[in-house]
C-alpha cells in the first residue's frame, strides 16, 4: 500500500485502475477497507481510497481538524499528480469533502455527500461528542465502537446481516484511542460549510437514508436545495451505511453521478 507524507507523518492510501479519478473517503470509526466492493465496481476508473489521519494505517496527526484532513487528501492527489477528481465522502468523510471543496474547488469535477451534510454541530451534539470522548477514555475504543456501530445501520439490516456488522466492528475497534478522540474533536469543532454548497459550480451528489440516526433527515433534506446542480437519492429503508445496506443502488447512483460530472466537462 503506498504512503504519502503530511508534515512527516505517513498517510496510507490505495490507488487502482486508470481513467478519470474517483476518491472515496471513509467516515468516523471506519477506514478505507470499507470501500473494497466499490473499488471492484468502478474498474473503468482510477480509484483512490485514503485512510484519514488516525484511522486505518495512517499515522495520528495531533489536533487533526477537518481542514487538516482535507489537506491530507490534497497531499495524496499531489503525490499522484492528479489535478482533478470526483470526491465522495461518507459521514465524516463528507465533512472533509466539503472542506476540500471550500479550499480547492478547482480540483473537483464534482463531489458527493454520502450520509453527510454541511451544518456545524448544534450545542447538544457538541456536548454529545465531548461525552463520547470521556467515555472512550474511561471504557476504551472497542467498547465505544460496540455501542456506536449497530446504531449506524437500520435495525432490520443489522438483524439480517450480522457478518457486515462484525466486520465494521472489527475495523473500528482497531482504531487507536487517540485517533478516535481526534476524530470526535474534529467533528465537534468543524465550521458550517453551507456556503460551499450554495457556491458550488460542479454537481453535488446526495445519498440519503431515511432511517439514518446519525444525520437527521431534516438536515439531509434541507441541504438538497442549496447546490444549483444536485443529484439526489433518498433510500427508504436505509440508515447511515448505504454502501452496505443498499450497495448496488448506491453504486448505480455514483455511476450516474460520475457520468454527469464527466459529461459536463
């Protein structure tokens, strides 16, 4: 697996295929392994998946804000001499994609929010993140992930697909305590990025689960009118993990979005 350097810290990523570049960013408590089926589904393209700082095989970067994570994405693209890409971010990865779009709009042909949104945390959510930090310090990462991960799937899916949940529990539990805490702080303290959507000059993809407990449906729906060119997909029986819960449907949606972005060039 290749590695990039960001301020002397190594960043792990994978790159496969050739053609227009798609970049997939994982969410909190995840790593790039969650995109394995998507790499296979997009063989006609060059696909990059990245372990964000403190997750997977990437080093911990102290005080790694969402903005720092966006800089890490730029570092990988620069190392591979990629000027433009289509960037898809899941949950926390969506926050990173929005920050990247804010600072490097010219590097994007389009970007997608996979169960994500542009709004800053409200006060109660910030308090929840802070409580989670205390919980992780007291009880450890594995127990925290065991409480968190089942809530990210629609209840019916969890009962029908225990191997998928077990896989994601395994990935999340391998994350260091510092990586989890840094991620919680980064999400808690991120700024509102609504203007990124209202000012976007490229297509924006929204993948929304109606049973998503992590992203309130009101936030998901309210953001869809912000971008001038929006590609919106709403899934009735899906929680926060549509890449598993509705794998083929979300793959098809991203294929359609990629074609849209490329047709506009």
